[in-house]
C-alpha cells in the first residue's frame, strides 16, 4: 500500500505561537501520517533581521507547498506595520476564512449543542484597512469595498462546504437595511448563488439581530456567510459560545493554497511561560488534515481532544474555572495528554 506524504509550510508566529504550533506539530506527527515541515519565520520576530515582518520566501513556500500551518502573529495597534495576517490573505488570495465552533463535552462555560461554521469573506470590506486622514488629527476615513465577484465566490464556497459536510442551512449575515448599496450587493449576490443550491436551505439575518439570535438560540443556525468585518466579530462571538478562543480553529482557503491558523492572538504577556492552551492550534491541525483528505486522521485528533476535555483531569489555566478538581498543566503537557488518547 502506498501512503501519501505531505510537505507543509510551518509558520510558528509570534508570542505564544511557537509554543502552540510546536504542540500541534507533535500531535499531528503522532497520527502516523508522513508529514514534512518547511519552517518559515514571519512576524515581529523577523523584522530586525529581514527588514519586513513578511519575507518573500514565506509566501514562496506556501505557494510551492499549497498548504501552511501558521501560529498567531502580533499586529501592533496604531502606528507600525500593517497586519501580517491580512497581508498573507491578500497576497495568496485566501478569500474564505472558515471558523468552526462546536461544543465539546466537559467545558462548564460552553453552551450546549452549538455546531456552527462561520465563513467570512477575507479579501475586501473595512477589515483590509483602506483608510486615510481627511483632516490631519481631526478627521479620518475608511473605504469599504464590496464586489460581486468576492461576494459570489465566498457565498458559493459556503454552499459547497455545506453540501460536502452534510450541513442543512446557509445564513447570509449583513446590514443591508442601512448599508443598502454595499451590503445590498452582498445580499443580492448571496440570494442569486442560493438559487443554485435547492438542496440547502437559505435565509438571511441582519448582523445585530444575528448576534442576539446566536446568544439566545445558536442551535438554530448552521453555516453563516458574512462580509469581512462582520465575520471577524461574529466568529469571536461563536468562539465564546463554545468556551473561548483557546478552542477555536480556523482556516484561510484560496484557489491554489490554504493557510490554517488558530483564531486567538499572540498573547505576548504569557509567551514562553508554557501557559498557553494549544487546543485551538491542535484542532486547526485537524482541520488541515481534513482539507488534505485525511479525514480519518483528522477525526482521531478531534476525538482525542474531546476525550481529554471531557475527562477534565488536566486543563490549561484558561480552562480551570468551573473545574476545581482538574490539575493545571502547561502547553506541552496538554499536548502529551492528547497524544496519549490518539487511537
């Protein structure tokens, strides 16, 4: 029997990134798959050496390999370089940001029965940061661009994802009642795409109402498709429903390549202290395996994570509240516990 082998670009990132990505790498290697890692450094950690937070060789590696596992990268507030995360998505045209949120047993702060997937347009809208000063120090302006092309392809991705993963419904989320031209185009395009998928139920929700509905009855929703900024906000809300960002995997999907990264930030205040929760990075790795077609290995990783969390014998500090008898462990030991449950 011939087994597939994969070369994956590995971008450790900044802050806690190297720790959680190292943990994820060990878990993925423990699946027995043939994985080779092309390690590339990006972010604040390379600016002094490379003169840029995003060296060309990083993008070249992702283009060559077609797939990457990436840790969080620090984005400075105010002045300084723009987001490396946004730059990677735009340079590689990673148009769909996919963020599953599913309840795992044994987490006291999680809502039961949540099983959502947020599909966020990734290349345009307010989030890309097209802005300038109109009157220096007095007035500023941001430009929000919504195109039919970008709206169509991300909505079509959401429907294809739903169809391929046995999902029943797609909800387009917007603010077309106020942003009648920009979100109006997004909603109109989503409705047109929906007509091509009669087997998948379609509905739309205004974004502020969507926030309320997700808090009141998240079980009523399945796949959500949204413009960029709304998707960024809603995906954090859905992560909160299932226990927090430390449990939230993510993917950025393009036509020729994909970059997988946990949703959480770089948390520089706890970097290097073996305190970070690696579960989001590990589940991101499982998401990546599924994308590669290694669904059995992906399911085994997810099952191992679920078993450790349900048992509640060991937890990272962020998972301790509500579990008085659990033993607090570090990033590496949490990965060890998950590896021990791999079957």
